[in-house]
C-alpha cells in the first residue's frame, strides 16, 4: 500500500479469497482494505497514539441524517458524551478541494461540532469553530483541549 503522510503503526493484514483485510482496533474486526480504509486506519491510529483520544470515544461509520438523507461520517470523536470532531477520509488519489470541504460542512450542518478534519492521507485540513464560523488551523489540539 501507498506510504502516507501519517505515522506508521503496527497494522495486521489478512488475506481471504485474494482480498486484503486490515484489523480495525475500534470495531475489533477485519475490514476490507480499500485505499480509503488504508487512510482511515492510519488517521485512526494517529488520533489514538498522537492526539491521545481513547478508542472508546471514537465511532466509525457513524450514521446521522442531513436533509432527510442518511449519511455516514468516517470518524466521529465523542468527548463527555457529545461529538467534538468529525473526520472525512478520502483515498490518497482524491484531491482535498472545495467539493470535499463542502461535503464535511454538509455532514456537520446539523451537529455544529467544534472541530472538523479532512484527510486523504497525504494532505490534512483541520478546522475549528469560532464565533464567525470555521477557521482553518494548522493541527488538531490534544485530547485534553478537544474534550
């Protein structure tokens, strides 16, 4: 798989019927290893190991409704029972552009979370909610500040 702009981690890969699967420490099962999943697993381990978010505060493929349509967020982080961060993961070949930025904005329209993140594993964009709206920030804060 492609080397990403995220810390490496000790991943477990399994092969079944010519398909690769990666072990997900949050869902505690093997997931089909597609390019977007490779990014999600790297970012998930970044959140756990570098930002120090407890795995018990992370939900993957979390369902929510926007404009009467079911949507799924790639990664949703909860602090004190309330969501505080939503992460949209894209495959490495997908550009982080206005369309992707608008997508996470739509997902967040009803939740109004304090932090947003978008990543394709190579480029990462982080946003923090301020009085006037969301401002791009250089990196995510640590878990203590986020929660």
